[in-house]
């Protein structure tokens, strides 16, 4: 028995304890987030599962490429196993994201660009499994599915990283982790372009004036489908240049902030502050989040190696059965 | 059962439920892992090549006296 085989059970036990610790920390160590309360804790599960999804589909694509190069059935088994684990983590990310959406946006499914792109990703990999199950001849099945898997992997970074960020309208709090992606807000001018969109809501700058030490913007907010129309008045402290009053969007936990204002020209920089933005600035949240990433990575490795072992064993058993069934 | 939903207790209840779910998943994975390992060991034993055996045959040595008789 090699050293790796001897250490594997210990590593798996440690992983069990590690993730149990993450679960406990998620509820009892991570503090409540202002504006989200206990719902903010779901970030400890949601983001790592989404990141592991991309890692899993990448590993799957690498094994598919190796299969096409060397034609080893073990590489094909590893590719399928990694894709299955990736699919599982992708479903977990979608479900936890939907729960978050229900709490923050008031609906489980909003056809947000992030939700739509992850659904498309799930469908692409569901088609991979459908393709495999549709071909009986093993060599042809492995070859075709490996080629398909490479194409699927090409779409993955676009669907996960690019599409949701180039979309004009997204409520997904990207700014929590990556600054700059649709976090810059919009500039409106009371005397010029006065209508713009932030997330799913349409804003119209009705006026910008100075009251004492504050700049006060009067903004009419219209929710999707014009279900609600409300006037909000975010303010900016002129001396410090920092947003002061951040009123809440109707029916949502998003805040409207006036980040810059030029009362003379009537120009205002308005931005949306999504719950989750700046969540990781708390060190306890950050460490628990990092521990969750590490734990889920370990869980993915264990899952896909185990599944690949099972697939290889299935094949060996089928071969043996076929040999025994040969006529004497 | 309503005391479980009390705001002061609910967070501990949620943590306990999540912990039990994870321990269940872990136990399930551990069991599959052990079964797989055992099955692989048995298959390796079955399919291992047979130990080579000597193919020589024993014959009584014919002496000169026996050949002459």
C-alpha cells in the first residue's frame, strides 16, 4: 500500500471535520450583514460552489482533451466524473442563488443575466450527459462526447464571467468581489440626459439642489413593468464628498446612493448599492469564505475521483461479465 | 415546536440541520468510498496473472543396464 493510499482516508476524515467547521462558522461565526441579516450567510455556500463549478468543468475539459490525444478510457471516466461533479455544484450555486434572490429581490427567479447564463450553462452540460447516454458504442461515445465537452468548456467562461458583466441590467451583486463590473453607476443631468437604468429599475433625475451642506437629488424610480413608481431623495455631503442618505428601492433591499453631484451643472452620479457589496471586508466572513473555498475544492476532488473509480469499476465488471457469457 | 423558530434559537436550529445534512452526505460518501476500494481490491486479485509453474516432466532415468535388457 503506497503512502498516498494510506494518507487518503485521513485526508477525507479531515475534510469532513473541516467542512463541518465551515458549516458551524457560517451560522455562528460570520456576523449578520447590514441590510441582509442572516441571508448574507448564504454567500459562504453560494460563491464557492459557483467557483468550483468552473474549476470542475475546466478539469473535465482537460481530461477530454487528454482522451482525444491518448484514447485512454480512464481519461474519459475522469472527464465524465468531473463534469458530473461540476453539474452538481452548478445546481447548488443556482439553488442557493435563488434563495438569495427570493430574500433580496422578492422572487426566486427573475431572469437576471446571471440567472439566465447559469441556466444556459446547466443546459449545455445536460446535453453532454444526454449525448453520452444516446450512443451505445463505447468508443464512439467517448470520442464524440470528448469533442462536445471541449466546445462546452469554451462557452463556460463566457457564460460565467463575461455575459453577466456585459449585460446592461443585472441585480447580481458583482461588486462584492470584483470591482468595476457595472459598479460605476450612471451619470444623469437634470438639464440633459435625465433618464437611465440601474439594475432593473429606471431612474429619472427630476432635480438636483443644494440644501445647507448637502446636495439633494430628486429621483423618480420605476420598477420593472412600471409596477411601482416612487420618488427618492438621496443626498451627498458636500464637504466630505460622501453619500449621506441612501433611500431604499421600492420592495427591494437595494439602496440608491448619490455618489457625486455638481449642483451648478445639475449633473449627478447615481449608483445602486446591492446587498452583498463589501461583504468580505469583515475578516471573520473573509476567513470563513476562504475556508469554504478550500473545503469545497477538497470535496470536489474527492467526489470526482470517487465517481471516476466507480465508472472504471463498472466497465471492468461489464467486461468480466461479457467474458463469462462467451460460449464455451 | 414553535420555540425552534424563536429568533434567538432559530440560528442554532439552522446550524444543527445543516450540520446533520453534511454529516449524512459525508457518511454516504465514506461508505461508497470504502465499498469501491474493496471492490477494486477484489477485482485486482481476480484478474492478477497466475503464478508461473514449472513445465518440466519427471521421467525415470534409463540406465545402460536397463537399455541392454
